[in-house]
């Protein structure tokens, strides 16, 4: 048990190391050095070389990577040459917006998907199931960059229920904050609702055929009690794995909606940094996102043991 | 008659009813739409449409009956949206097809080798795919586009990198399942080498599964390309792409919603059709789903 936990964490660390190496290596392939960006196009080659030497950019790649790694472990991801702001600080400033969007989208997706899956699984192949499946297939084909504009058109422009763009902090009132965040969150959530529904429906249908469900029913428990208290938990394993894996798509979705709704999150930081060729910031954000993603997926892997006692026993045996 | 049969020792072949597969109108419509999009993209230059860079009318004009070019309206420069959508289909389809095909070949090969040979190669391949899957897809594409200048080539490179790990995992899982089967053991006992077993015994069984996942992966590629173009990091203008058309129109959505809704509808229908086709093929060919 302890051994599997340790080896899983070790594997995660190895992946994180590989990822950071790949990103730093990729960024060093970029044409044009940091010095050229700082000094502008009219700089003399001598000035560029001097600044490169000062920044330590003339040393071999491996040495630079180890330096970067040492700094990163202490929480220093470098300083943007364009804004003179430490990258870690910029990330921390933007993080709450992205976190809120991702959390809201995940919650909406899980809540709706559980309800839809339960509705489907009550009578597989029945009219409700078939109707829900069609809705789910439609949602699966609506990426954020389509859902966003269409939702804006319908709910913000035609119906006027939500603000078109912009972000209001929680300090300015929770209601205003949620109203501004709802449309972007739903835009990302649609595709996840479909993905979650498919997986959970499949597992629920399987679980409902098992003996312990029959036993619970025979004891006279109500169908909804059996569904929610007996069948849902053992059926949620694949759902939780998928939620972890799909977090990557969710983050990609936040990039899209932050650019569309003009929200000051991590994705917007990444987009603007790419356009202004601020590679230090790009590198910091990409490594940060990838590391968080790996950590979450490792945690999801380990969390099976908490949810399903059968896995605990299987690991011990 | 019956006597002669009995004498010959023959038994009438058992009557096995044909397996009836449910036919869905929706799946048929999906294949029809895909055929139409592919046909339009192939014949784009032969269709009676203005080139995608010339203005055919007033900018921001809504859809209008009677004229093919104006049937979807015009964009902010007065260019025909239908013409741009048809030419944009080329970008989306080429990107989707080429990236997924390279992904199938490279990823499938790596996955089969890793699953069949196991050992150290398997460990390395698994670690590398884990590392590649550790990037959220769009973030990986954005990181690449920050280093390389956006063009068809770099877009293809990024998307191919994105699909390879998926196919590695799929091929590896299926190879593991098939390698344990009796006919592989029989082939080995008859003296077949690794290469013969991989090519003659395992590949024919793994291939249908990989192929069945192609449409879904193509849909994901079209979405990825659209997302990147939407952020202004895809194919540079004036070449039209579906995601770029939505990006062009999104600031004018208040007055001319057709500029966004038309390309959005086309992308939706295409992705929807590919997903339906993928589900249809997977139900028929994926062994890991059936067993």
C-alpha cells in the first residue's frame, strides 16, 4: 500500500521533471534572445551579447536549466523582461479568476451530468435515455469557442440576463461576481457534461444489474434511495478519473473564454505573453499549469482508495 | 435427397440469422454531411463561388436568398462567408486528416512495440507518453506557437504531437490483450519471429480499433485547430479557417451575428457528425469495449 503510494508519487515527480525540461528546452529554441526583446530592434549586436552574458544566456543549456530548476524550486520563475514583474507574482494575481472559472465549470458539469446519468440509467434504452443521449451527443460537439459566442448571443444580447463581457471581483459583491462568471463557466462546462454523462451512465447501468442492488430493492428500499445511496458511489470511479484527465481540456477552455469574455485570468496572461513574445512568462505559466495538472492527476489516482474500499483490499492482497 | 446427404455425411449448415444492427437516420445523416463537406473542400476551386479574398458585396451583410455567394452573408470586408467556409474546410480537413494519420502510424507502431516487447522499452514509452499527456492540449499548442511562427507546417507538427500519445496508449492496451491469445502462442510455437507475429497476427487485429478512433480524433483536431485560430495563433490570414472566421466575427456579434453563427454551425455539424461516425465505428470494431 505505502509502496504503491510512494511509487506513484515518484512517477509523478519524474513526469514533472521531464515536463519542465521539455518546456525550458522548447523556449530556448525560440528565435531571438531575451536581450533582443528587452533592448528592441535597434540594439547593436555588442549590446545584445553583453546583456546576454549578464543574464547568463551564453552558458550551455543544461547549466541554464539546472539554474532555472533551482530557482523554480524556491518559487522563483524569473522576471518578465517586458513588465519587470516576477512571473510567480503575475501567476498568483491571475490564478483566482482561472481557479474560480474551472471550479464553477467542474461543479456545474458534475451536477448536471449526475442528474442526466441517473435519469438515463433508470430505464436504459427508454425514451428518456434516448432523448438525454441525443442532448449529450450535441453537447459533446460544442467546444468552448463555439459555445461562448452562441451563449453570449442568446443570453447576454437577446435576453439580456448576463453581462456581455468583463469580470467583477468578489469584493464588489458575490452576486455580480457569479453573474459575470456564469456564462463563461457554462461555455466550458457543456462539453464536460456530455463526457461525464456518458461514462457515469455506462457505469450506473452496470452497477444497477449487480446483486447488492437487487438485495436492496428486495428489502423494500425506495428506487431513489437505492440509486443515490447504493449505486452512485461505486459507479463514480471512472467519472473521477475522467474529471482529473479532462481538467486539461477545462484549462484550455478557460484560455478561450478568458480571451472571449476579457477575464483577467491565467489564460489571458498566457495569450498576451505569447503575442508580445514574453517567453519567460510563457515558460513560467506553461510549467505551472502542467505541474498542477500532474499533481491533480496523481492525487486522483491515489484517491480511489478513499472512495472504493475494494481497491484498498486489492492493493493489500 | 435427404438420403444422399446422409450418405455423404454432410449436415445442412446451421441457419444463423444475420446480426441485426440498429440503423439510425442520424448516423446516415452524419455520413452524408461529412461526404458533402469533403466534396465541397475538394471541389472548392471549381464551385461557382468568388475567391475567398474578393469582396462580393457590402460588409456585414446578413444571409440572403437568391444568391449562392450571399446565402450565408458577408464578413467585415464584404467577402462571401460561404466561399470562406468552403475554403476553410480545406484547412480543417487537411489538418485533421494528416495529423491523425501520422498519429495513427507513429503512435500505433510505438504502442504495439511497447505492448508486445514490454520491459525497458515499455517503461520509456510509457513515461514519455505520460509526460506528453501532462500538458493540457491547448497549452501545449500555445507553447509551440510561441516559439515557431504559425503556419500549416507548425500547426501540423503540434497537432501530431498531441495525438501520438493517445494512439500509443490505445495500441498498447489492445496489443497487450491480443498478445495473450492462443493464436499468438501458436504462431510463436510454429517458429514465427517477433516481426512476423507483430505484422501478421497482432497488427490486423489492432488496426480496426485504431481506425475506429480516427473520426473522434479528427474531430478533436478540428476543434484544436479552431481554438488556436480563435486565439489568433493558427493559420495566418488571409487564408480562411473556421476558427479564424469566428474570431473575425466575434466583435461584430451584436449587429451581424451571422458572422459568428454561420461558421459556428458548420463546425458544430462537422464535429457532431465525426463524433457520431466515431461512436458508430467504435461500437463495431473496438474489442476493448466489447469484452
